[in-house]
């Protein structure tokens, strides 16, 4: 791999993409980032080697143009909720198929594909099934595509929609939060560590054809995650677990509210623990950070709460 590469990052304007692009730019790579809304992401435009362009990645002609001449493509496009019919299928499966086609046509071989822990064509939710189908498509193209697949657990960091979201909900509800699948387990992984894994894979041929599960060093239940967030943010916390029958109902009701705060499909994803069966970071030789090391920094906690948490960890 060339020291300075041309890299196209699909889905690069999001939470994870921004972390990856910052690192790629720091390393001197030339980065092209297609987006539907360039005006919303001007902060990426100021990075010296980053080019933000308006494009529709679902349009094969746009995709061909984006991929042409690249040394590598990173696919981060993903949604957690459907907006209309079959949008998981379109954003995850159909896009992966189109991307593989574009890579073949332009003879660009290197692809880093973002998936998710629990992705499985026979998984319990449409989200996990569509992520699993996308993985299968990418693997099936191994004769023409040098892929690496990443399967993270939930990702935390500045601007995440995990801890920041819980903090916002707890703030609004004065700490009262009914939780679906409160005992579901996660291995929260730091966004900077995920970004480091992607950048390392780009320069390491041994990662070709590999799949890496990416989890943080700590396994936590959903309830522990919320309680930790509350303690660090100095917020009241009266969370209580819902039985599955009520949690399903919660998904049905909240799934039709604006912004879909929680859906039946989210509930189904939560029926599977999001924890690793292997240590991808260890295989990559990369370090991981603990939630409690970093959460106090970006949630700007009152000092007393940090002190008591540090003592527990
Ligand atoms: N965050 C997590 O905890 C987590 C955990 C496991 C896996 N992942 C996976 O990691 C990837 C990135 O996640 P993230 O948290 O960074 O997501 P995010 O902040 O929501 O960003 C999603 C990105 O995908 C693009 N996108 C979304 N829907 C699209 C569509 N229908 N067509 C074209 N582009 C679309 C957006 O581009 P525009 O600029 O065009 O809007 C945006 O850049 C996803 O594949 C996600 O499934 C995330």
C-alpha cells in the first residue's frame, strides 16, 4: 500500500466517519467524502486533505465516479432505524452489492466494510439481518475484492448517540427511564480505537480477508451503562427494567414517534448480547480504552461523581 493513499469514505460524515477521517487526514491521506448534505458538514471541509462532495452513493454512476482511481474505499453507511419500507435493505445490502460492482468495474481492490457485532442473515432483527447479508455479499466477492470487515459493539465517544443520548433522556425525565432489555450485555468501544483499527488495516496487508470483532475491555449491561452515564454526568437515575411484553409495546409506540427514539426492531436487536467472541484489538495489536477513562472527559462531570466512579473501577 502506498504511504499516501486516495481513500473514499462512504458514510464518512457521521460519528465514526468523522473520527476515521480526522486520522486519515492527519496521516496525510487524500480523502473523498460523499454526502447528501455537504452544508451540514463544513467542519470536515476545513481538514487539509479532505474533499467533501455532494453525491448519491445509491446511484451507480455516482458510485463509479467516486470509486474510480481510489486506493481504498471504506463503507460506513448505516442506519439504526428504517425510514420507509426496506430502507435497511437499501442502505446495507443493496449498497454493498452496488459497491462491490463498482469496485470490480474500476479494478479497485481494497474495501473496509463496517458491520456490527451480532450481524447475521438469520439474526433476530431486520438491522442485524441486513448487516449480516451485507457481510456475506462482501465475503463472496473475495476473488476481486480485498476486504476487511469490522464488527463493533456499541461505540462511545464525543458526539456519540449512546451516552449523550442517555444523558439527554435522563436530564429530560429527571432520571426516570424505563429500560427495555436492561440486562442485555455490551462491550462499549471507544470511537478513537475503532478509527485506529480502520487506519491500521489500510496499511497492513495481513488484515485482508479478515473479520475483526471490536469491543472495549469492559462488559456492561444496558442498565450499568445508563447508571454510569448518569453518575458521570451528575444526573439523577431511577432506571427500571421493563418486562419483554411491555418493552415490545414501548418499541411499537416509540417507533411511530418523531425521530423513532426506540423501535420494535431495536428491541429485537437487544435480544442478542453485543459482546465479542474473540478479541479483534488483540489480533490487530492495538490498545483499547475503558469507558470510565474517557466518559468523564467528554461528559464534563461534576468532580465528585468522577471521583466516586474512579474508586469503583
Ligand atoms: N455508532 C455505533 O454505536 C455503531 C455500532 C456498531 C456499528 N455501527 C456502524 O457504524 C457505521 C457508522 O455509524 P455512525 O454511528 O457513524 O452513524 P451516523 O453518525 O448515523 O452516520 C451515518 C453515515 O451514513 C450516511 N448515511 C446514512 N443513511 C444513508 C443513506 N440512506 N444513504 C446514504 N448515506 C447514508 C450518512 O451520510 P450523509 O452525510 O449523507 O447524511 C452518515 O455519514 C454504521 O454502518 C453503523 O451501523 C455503529
